[in-house]
C-alpha cells in the first residue's frame, strides 16, 4: 500500500496528540497536569545569607601560658579596631564562647580575652581569607578560707579583700573586696596581699600569697578571735534587759563596736576590752578579756555604784 502525504492540518494534529496524552499522566509529585488544574510552582531553593564582599571568619581560642591548658569557660572576648590615629578604638565584636568565630572585613584588629582579672591581647590582620589564632593567658587562681585553730570558720562569717602591693605599700591597689570563702578568684600570676575579716569588728588577719600560672593557691588564714554575747543583768545568769545599748572599747578608749539589744553577739580579736552598757539613763561598765576560740557570755551587772 502506497503511503499518503498528510496535509498541513493533519500534520499539526498528529504532533499535538502525544502532548495531549502526556498532559493527562501524573507528574513525579503526584499531581495531574492539564485538565484545568494549576501547574506546580517552581521555587528557588533556600540559600545561605550572602556574606558581605571581602569578609572572612576569624576563629580564636585561649590557652594558659606555660602549661598550654585550653581555657573552656569564664572567658570574655572583644575585637577592637586597630587604630593609629589616636582615636579610641571601638569594639567591633564580642563573645563569651570558649572558641568564638567572628566575621571581619579586611583590616587590622586587636583581639582581647579576659579570664577573671587576667587578660591577653594580640594584633590580627585580616585579608579576606579565613584565619585562626590562639591567645595565651598568664593566670592562676586564689581560693581562700579561714579557721580558728583546727576549726573552720563558716564561710558566711568571712570576707576577703585582695590587693596588689606597690612599693612598700602592701595595699597599694585594690583588686577586689568582698571575696567570699571558697570562691575561685582568677588572677594574673604574681604576689598579692590578702586581708581576711571575721565578723564585723576587729578580727582581721593578713597574708601575702603568690599566684602561680596554671595553679590554684588554696590558702587558709588563721584567726585568733572569739564571739562574745553581751548582756546587762541584775545578777549572774539572770534575764538580760532588752533595748540595752552596748559599746565595746579598747583599754585606750577607742570604740571597736556598738550594738543594741538584749544579748547581741560580737566577734572580737583576742585581747583586753572595756564594755559600756546604757539602759534607762543609767551607765554600767566592766572590763573583760577575749581568748581565741573561747566563745562565751559577757555580763554587766546593773547595780548602783
């Protein structure tokens, strides 16, 4: 059978027919194309946010100098502009991560890390390429406590102040006051003067302590003191008068402590004292002695003469 040549209209119909059939088949996403149903939309895949041109990452970490132990907590990082025009450099970025990463434009910077009262800085140049660097911190720590003889003093009753000696002045520069017993105080290596106060009066001890790089100096300051309870009574062992005003003086007349109440407690360094009690317009006195570690009542007898 001789073939027939298709006319122009039949050729167009033959070309369209396969497409029409395909339009009724399911697509890979489970939708049917054609038939008046909307076609699936084409979306652009999520892309990471664009990074400003020239920026690169700077990754930092810190070590204890000497021993090379990584520091993994208690760090504060700051990145400054490295200015040469005399203007105070501004902070570009900061972080408290152990190993932070910063995005920085090309330029000169100063990286700073503080670890308690110790710190380290380093100049860093960024040229548009990722960089990694390590800062070494020369630091140790103090851990303080107090005792009377072999008896530990309750931490709540102690307070410490730490100084850097300057010349012959042991308290040349205050590093920190109000340090609690058992607290870990991070410091640059060096020698420090520590003042320990037991109670709220004159029970004070001092010591010079050395902080070594990478080590904790655990020191106990031994006090020679006691806590006395003050009372105004009509006879030994009798009930104390409420609302009595007490003054504790040295034998030379210097006031050490004042308190009001029926039986206030006062912590005092060992030694000799004069106690004055005032009640209802009357004044009563007695001398007493404080012996280290001997807590006791100090009674003043309210009697004429």
